[in-house]
């Protein structure tokens, strides 16, 4: 499973992610890191807090679509993505 990571540059406010509880809807906390993970031919864009906990995620049919979403929401440029060495299958 391939994994790319990038630091959040800015929060543009173009998209709002929420958590739905029985008591109501609460905005997700702002992410500090992003991760794109490929599984089963699709890609998930995970938004992670400072502890690495996922605070929101979205599904994308291609890696390019996930990267474009990250650029749209957080200003992350293509060259800012790096392979996560902890995900090696060795």
C-alpha cells in the first residue's frame, strides 16, 4: 500500500469537514498533516491532527484527484508530497 504525506500549508476554508454526533454537528479540528493512501485501486485523502489521528477523510478515484483536493483545501503543491518510509513493505 503506497502512502504519501505532506504538511498543511494553509487552511483556505474552501471545504468544511464535520463530525456528526447524536447531540449535533461539530466541525472537525484543523489538520496539520495530510496523507494519501492507495487501497484497492482508489485513494483516500486523510487529514491528520498533531498526534497522527485522522480527523477527516475523503475518497478519490485517482491519486491526482486526491492531490488536487489537497491543493484546493490546503494549498499543498505537487512537489510537497513525499513517500512515507514507514509504509515500506519490507
